[in-house]
């Protein structure tokens, strides 16, 4: 049960990470708007208190001035700011908004000699420098509500950032794990595909040998080619994870060898596929790994064969040299490649075929780009598809 749940969570990890990021963003916006509204309210209250102070200063009546000053004091204490006022001897004269129960600052039953007030005054003095007026009165004040909210917002943001980083890391690692699993499956499928062709071909030739006929020599030739291909396939998978070699390669000869293997095994009657090679006898020459480069060329040709499967058509493979570059062009007159996958055509897992694992073109691109310092690109043509491999001259 736990294993099934873990698998479900792993597959849902990217969605969960995105959802958590959206929740974090939503909470941040909600707090930001709430803080803006609070600051507006505080600015309005301060403006009102400032207006009352101006009114007191402009009124000559002592009685009115006293009442107004008391009103201002009440409004200031109503802001929620912890306040303690002491005289020059350190005696508490006034306090407000202290979180003590019962409230020692109550106007009905004041207990200003409560030792807790003196202790809190010392703590507030360490937190904020007290204000001293000309008469020696000291005003101790604590953190305002907006300060507490800003501190809470900062802590909340840090927590949400940590959660978002955890979710993003988890989602990324899970996606990478899924990608790696898919890649391993694709490699297994590629292995089966690589080995399946010569094995099926060899089985067909063996069946032909059971019927006596004059073409025994030709069949032996094809069987030898199948065995040679099996050996090359084994060499390819042995090369995975090992350093590539750098030796002169006659690209024309390499392409002709790959085409000569596919030629006799292509459909000849229904949905006929015709493979043509236009290349020099041996050259042009590049420096690289012949086993891996042959793998890349074979992947390009097989991609065109798959595109023509069930339809038939023509494949043209051209090899030529221009300046200091060698070009291998594989062109077919099949259905082409949809616009929606062209930008990601060489990424693992991208396939235009139903049931395909999208490893062949990705593998060819890695071999040509990374191993041989070349480039592989797709070119859309009117009828079909064209892949152009560009390699530096050796």
C-alpha cells in the first residue's frame, strides 16, 4: 500500500509542486494587500491625531485644551502600542496596552505600582531607546501592531520560501527520476529494436535454407551481414559511458555500409521503399568514433524507414563536402514532421510514431553534436522531411 502511494505521489510531484507554488503566491498576495490596507488605516488615524494636536495649539481656551489633550492621549493609547510613562523619580504615571491580566492600567482600578510594569519598562528600554521630555518624564514604548505584522509577514515569507524550495526541489528530483526511468525503458526498447532486426532477418534466411535452391551463397552472405550487425550492436552498447575514440572515418564508406544492410531488407512489393545513396567511394574523411557515428547514421535512416512504413516511398542519403564541413543528408518523401514537435524533436521521449520512445533522433543528435562537435538539424520540405548532419573535416 505504501509503495503504491509513493508511486502515485512521485507521478503527481510536478503537479503538487506547482499547486504549492500557487498557494504560496496566493498567501503572499493576500498578506500584501492586508498590509497595504492596514497602513492606510494607520495613516488615517495618525492624520486625525495630528489634526487634533493642531486644533489644541490654535485654541486659546485652557479648559478646551485640557479636554482635547486627554482625548489625544486616549486615541494614542487606542492604537495598541504598549506605553509606559514614568516621572523623573522612576514612578509610573501612565501605562497602556500591557498584556497583563487583570489590566493594571485600567482607569477604573489602576495599579501603577505593579512590579510587573517596572520590569516591562526595563525590557522596553532595552528594546527601544525611551523618549525623555524636558521635565524628566520617560516614555517607554514597545513594538507596534504594524511592526508585529511585518515581522510575522517576514517569518511567514521565509517559511513559505522554504516550503516552495522544498516543493520545487522535490518536484525537480521526481521529474528527473521519472525521466531517467523513461530513458532506461527507452534504452531497453532501443536494444530490443537493434537486436530484433538482424535476428528476424537471420530467421528468415534460415527458413530459406530449408528449401533447396541455387541461392545458398547469397543467403550465406546475408546471414554473415546479420551476424556482423549483431556484433556492431553489441559494440555500440559496450561504448555507452566510455570515452569516444578519434580516428579517421571515410563517411562515404560508412554510409554505404549502413545502406547496404538495410537495402535487401526493405519492402520490395507492397508499400515498396527505395533507398538511394549518393556519396563518394570512401571520403570525405572526418575524425571521430566509427561505431557511434554509424549508430547515428543508422538512426537517421531508420527514422525515415519508419516514416514510410505502411506507405512506401523513397529515401535519399547524400554525402558531400563544402569548405571545411562534411554533410550527411537523409531525405524522405513521407508525411513529414508536425510543427508542434519540431522544436523538441531531438529531445529524449519525443516521437511522432505511435508506440515510439523517441530515442533514435535524440541519440543521433548527442553523437553528432557532443561527440563529433557537429550539428544535426531538421529541415521541412514540401513533401517529406530532411535531416542534415554537419561534421567538421578531419
